[in-house]
């Protein structure tokens, strides 16, 4: 008997369509970020996207895979955009290149390409850069006018002068992290440790990411499970920390609106390839990320932790997929017992 | 009453209005029919006519072979012109002379006679699987059945055959339901229908009040459910109507339910009340390339090509013809194919209507398939294992709980033909099961041969003994030479009872296996059943022989 595809297919958006919509949904976040931190943000994204497409084309050629159909799925482009958006504005071109190559070539294509990568490519690139080039990754320029002093350092491959001039740890999370145990949080914030408007800037950027994420959920391009579970567990755990010691830990709202929380929840953690797949698995996966983010932020050595939390949970995905098998209709239990039927 | 929910499901465009506008009408009589020997679950039927024989409409042309099989009847009158391994071809004489069976009143006729009639008329489930109806009607010998579900959901897009059947024959369908409820001992009948068939619902509602007054054998309830694919799946509908879950690997009968399609019920009633064998069925002819879409009474064996030509098809627009619905149906590779007892719909589709699937992209593990799966499986994991041919993992992830509804393929953003993967994996595993049990099967065939020889021997002896007894009673002076002790007679009687029980058990095992997986070959179980039947015949022969001998002894 000849087996054939069911004749009818739904109007389900194609993978490429989903990817492009996710790229489109980053626009509000990128726009607001550019508004506060200047064109260095956009140039980051642009350079990262170019690197990503070039790296993907090159590696596909080396792997003897069709180049155009794969580039057309826009997944490399999306990785570039997400990584570019995570880097300090006007980062050196080579820094972006290293990150993107780690993401697209190593984390994705060397594992077999789209659909086969166990780790979130953009976060692999980001984590590599953060660990390898802390001096380039940590300084974040204070809010500045749309037209930065110069994009020249980026092209020359040096650190932007504004970053050198600015406070080290000008991101709110860095600031809180480095305030020292002797200083109470209330005193610390009273001393206005950040340049004027920094907190506002980060809050508005976070809300812009949220807007993009809501669009994705409303359009059913991502499911709500991961963002809701991640934000929920973050809020819960940070509330516990905050309740235990208000003088040293950030409030839930602070954690929600600073750092990469909302960007991560809607654009990073929701990468389907490296996330758990069942609905129950997605909830566990999201919740795990949230818990890890707060633990690392509050107790660990890094001010922000979305990248690490996502990568750590990527590691857990095979396990999550095993424990979150839904109970098939008519089965007494949910677990797929492979031992039973294994030869 | 509330409707319960089954998980998952999708809302594909219904496109039913194309075929449900025109009334049900007969298709023109075909000039030639090709009757496949295998239109049903189980073994192919065995031709019992010869080339050149003249047949009438309703003449038996092929007999069922084994238990899970079904008779095939001539669907037009004429001459048998060709018999091959798989088909009988009849050239029509254009007169349509009928050979019907004697009408029966299902209320007064004995149960066994009714079952025999269902068997004789070649009735099988018309919804798709084609399971022999006479076996299904006997299920209450092993399971208590309380509810007969009439599956009128017809959830697949395009198809309106059940809808039109109900509009035109609502009373007959419900009477057929009473008939089958009587056979299986069900006290309740529930009709489940999707809310997109207002006219059929109206016809049913009008009848319900009449029926309630007439004190029917089984109470009848109508349940209107939300239109959501695949609510017409047996398991989904039972969950929705009764909130009962059919156990994995089990049958609805395990939870006291039997499901029948309205077309089957109508055909069952016609077989009993009018003595009409199953020679015609309602087929939805639809699709944008058809000029006169609608539902037609089509004779089994009519060629699809001829049928489409008769109702008018736009050859330039025609891209593909699909048998069945767009979700679970199969595109035809050749139009020179007959309509069978299970052909419920033919879609003559244009390219815009059912475009070819785009090239497959890699799975991105998005989980869209999982959220629509009505069986709550993990289609995406199954996909990986199917591609890796990891059969142990496939079975551990309950591949055989998949009902092949196609919801996963429908929503897949990467256009992966998921159901196709599952079907071929199932086929591979089915084949492997047969292969691994090959030695066992050889043993069973050997046992069958032994049993047949023993039976022949026993029958020979019994005949000889009977002859002897006759001679003796004629010349009453002879002496009883072969005295049979009474105890021996008793043990033979016990052996006969045991053999009878063995036959019943073999029947039950086979019926169950065939209903669970209609696509698996059950030749081995058929062999075992045949062995048990041979053993029973042998035991009966031995008993007859001993009886004759003991009478002979007592006679002088």
C-alpha cells in the first residue's frame, strides 16, 4: 500500500513565517532601546545580523547543504538580531563576530542545524562573550542621545569612549550587585548611584519587550507557557528573598523591570528548539529558568543570569521531556516505560 | 446534558456546503462493476461464481473466508466476465433485476437468525474501517453493552454522507439502531451529532418525540456537540458523550459501548427488513472540480472514473481525487478504481483547493502538534523515533494509540508529514510482529492439519458405526461387538463441551484482535480458530459414534 500525505494542510504559519514575526516583534524593544542608548544598539543588531547570515551561508557551504532554503527560514537572522540586542551598545565588530560565530556555527550548525541544537544559539554566543571578554561586556554606557558621540570605535574595534567614561556597572542590576554588604538597599538607592534616568530607561525598555512578547502570544506564534512560568517563578522566589531581607535583595518589581527579564522571557526562553516540548514540560522549563535567574542574581557571582539560566535549563530538557510525558487518552499512567518494551 | 471534552482537536474549514445543498439521489446504473474481494477488515472473500454465470443484483458472488471477513454480492444484474485473485468483474445487462433475501421482522425474529442475516448480507461498518457487522453485534457475548452510540458527528470536512442519510432516512437509521441495540443488548441509544448539521438534527428531533411515545426497546437520546475535528473519532465521541475513556489497546465494548455509523444502521435495517444485501451506499461527491456536487446512492464496484464522468467533472481544473475526507483520506493514484463499501466520499479537488504540501522543513520542536493531539501523545517525539526506526521507543510512546486523525500534520509549521511517518512505522511494526511469530504460526498450521486429519478420521469412524448400527437394527440377531462404557460417553461429552468453549474463546480472541487493529493481518488467529472448529467437529463425531455404539449395545 502506498502511504501518502493527508491531502489537506492547515494554514499554519510556516517556520520561516514564525521566525520573521519574532524578528518583527523585537522592533518595539529595539526602538525604545535605541531611543535611550543611541544608534549603537541598532548598529549592533545590524552587524550581528550580517555576521549571522554570512556565517550560516559559509557553514552550510562547508556542510554541503542547500544554502538558500535554509537561509530563507530566517532562523540565523533571528539569532543575530537577538544576540545583537543583548550586547552593550556599539560593541566592537569583532566581538559581535565571535559571538555570532559561536552561536550560529558552533551551537547550531555543528549540532546538525535548525531543530537539532540542544542549546539556545544566541545565549551560547552571549555566554561565551561574557566569560571571555568581561571588560567588553560589562560596561554599559549611561543613557545618551540618539546620536552617539561616534560609532567610530565600533568600526575600529575598540570600546566606545562613553563606555570607558561611564560608571562601571551602569546597569541597575550591576549596581545593586556591587553596592557592598555594608550598604543597605534604601541607602544605596538614596545615594543615586546610577546616572540620571537609568532606572526609567530600563523600565521602559522592559515594557517595550513585553509589548512585543504579547503580540507574539496573541498571534499564537509562541505559547504562553514558558513566559508565564518563568516570570511567575521569578516573582515568587524574588518575593521570598525580598521578604526575608529587604535591605539587600531587589524587590520582585525591580527584578521584573531590570536586566534581561522580559526580553529573556518572551524572546530567549521561548526558542522552541532548545526548550521542553510538552505543555507541562514547558511550564517546568520556564519555572526552572525563573528560579535560576533569581538564585544567580541574588546569590551568585553574576548580576544578570538569563543566559546562564536558559543554558542550564537547556541541559535539563531531555530530562524534562522524559518526566513530562502527558497521559495518553486511555492509558492508566503517563510514563512511557521504555524498559518494558526495550528488547 | 453536558458535553465532556476530549483533549486537542482542530477547526479546519468545513467546506460541507458544497455537497449538502442537493438532495440525496441515485447515481446512474453502471454498465460494469468491479467488485474487490477485500473491502473489509480481515481476509478476502472467496469467489463462488464462475466466469459466464448470470447474476442478479444481490446474488452472492464471493463468500467470506474465515470469521473476520464478509460476503460480497453482485451490485448489478448481468454476467460475470472476469474473476481474478482480487476482483470479480460483472458486465451489466441494464435491467437491474434483483435477488433479495426474505424480509424479516427484527422485533420477532430470533437473534441468531438476525445475526445470520447481517452476515449473509455482507454488512460491514460503513464509516471507514469496514469491520464485519455480524461480529460486532455479538460482542455482548463477552462484554456487557449498555449504550449504543450512533456516530453522526461526521467531523471530517467536505463529507456529508451521514448528514444526508439522516435527513432522508432518520426513522430508518433510528430503527436500525434499535435493531442493533437489541442484538447487543444495549438499553440506551445516544446519537452524537455536530452542530453544523441543523437539518439532520431537526429530522432527528422530530422523530424523538414520536419514538418516546412508542415505548422503544432502547431509550434514544440526541446529543448535539460542538463542531471540532476529530469529534467523530470513536474514542473522542465516547469521551464527549459519556465521559468514558476507552482504555489503550482496548475497545469501546470494554466500557460497555458500541459505536455505529448511521449508514451502517440504515444498511443493517435494510438487510433485515427488506432483505437487501449491501450492494449500494451513499457517497459524497464533492470538490471544486465537480459540476454537480452532492450525495448519491452508488452501486459498490462502480468505477470512480465513470462515476465522476456521470456527475460531471472539470478535467482541466481537476488536480487530484481524494477518497475519504481531506484529513484522513488518500489521494487516488489512478481513477480506474472501484467505489467500495467503505468509500464515503470522493473529493475531486482543484490545485488551489488542496494544494500540494510544501517542502518539509526541520522540526523545531514547537509543540504545536502536541497541543492538538486528541490522544494526548507526543507527535514530535514519535516523529523522531519514527525517522530513527526506533520501534521500542515508538511503542513505549504509545504509537498504537494514535488514531491517525492528521491534526498534527495539519498544524505543523515545518510541513512534516507526521501521520505518514506513523502509518509506515505501524506497518513496519505489524510486519515485524508477524515475522517474529513465524515459528509459532508454523506450529499452528501444523496443529490445524493434525486436527483436520483427526476430524476426518473421527467422522469416518462415526459413519461406519452408524452404518453398522443401521444394519444391526435391520437384522436384529447380530451381537454387539463394540461395547462402549457409559463413563466413556460422559468423558466424550465433556470433551465436546471443552471443544465448544475453545471455539468460543478463539472467536473472542480473533474478534477482539481484529477490532483493535483492523489493519493487522490475523491469519494466525484464523488458523487457530479453524483448528478449534476442527477439534469440535471431531469431538462431535466421536460422541455420535459412541452414542451409536451404545444404542447398538442396548438394542438386543
